[in-house]
C-alpha cells in the first residue's frame, strides 16, 4: 500500500478540523474594488431540510481599517423559495469602537473580518430554498472600504 506524504495528511487533517459541523451554509460575495454601491445587492440562496430545529444566522463582513465610519447599516431581506418576502429589517453593525476607532473583528494587516449575529434561534416555516438579500443602507453611495459581505447559517445544537 502506498503511503501518503506527511504534508498531505496534515493538510487533510486541518481541512477536516476546520469544518464547522453546525454550518448549513456559508456564502461570501467579494465587493469589486472595495466599493459597495447601493444597487449592488448580494444574494445568498441556501437549502433548509430540517425545520424541527432552530438556526442562527450571521453576517460576515470584511472591511479595511480605512473604513470611514464606525458602523454599517444593512437592510436584509429573507425570501422563501417562491420569492415571497418573509422578513425585511434594517440592522446596524458596529465595525469599529466609536470612541477609539479601534477595529473590532479579526484582522491581519489592515483588513478585518467580522462575524455579527443577524438572527438567533430562527425556525424556518418549511423545508426548501431560502434567499437572503443584503443592501448597504448608508448615506454614502458608493460606500468605500468594504471588501466582502456574506452570510453563515448554522443549525443550533
């Protein structure tokens, strides 16, 4: 039997260890040139099979330290598989400390990743496809220094 190289085994182990067994869906949309226009509304479509459990949904935001505000207003829309609007809500996400300007989130260099709660213990009404649509809701258009937005859907265990 042929042996696998140590590096390949280590890489496979890291890949498996990095898998989140709670995650049902994770989607990221890169914002071209870090400039988010209001007309740019990323959509994230995912499948829900188990309606007997609740789910937690998170925003995934990547911004630079040069982002000109401490917060980010996002309007989110949750649609079912037929396109029917189930929910529309505006959220304020705090990306930097309002007093010190120190970035929240995990950073490397001048980029910071944020995982911010969108919905907790949400129960989807039926199995099937759902879509979350995001729109930046700031007064500035385009909004600079936002490099990606995304959504993670996790099964509550």
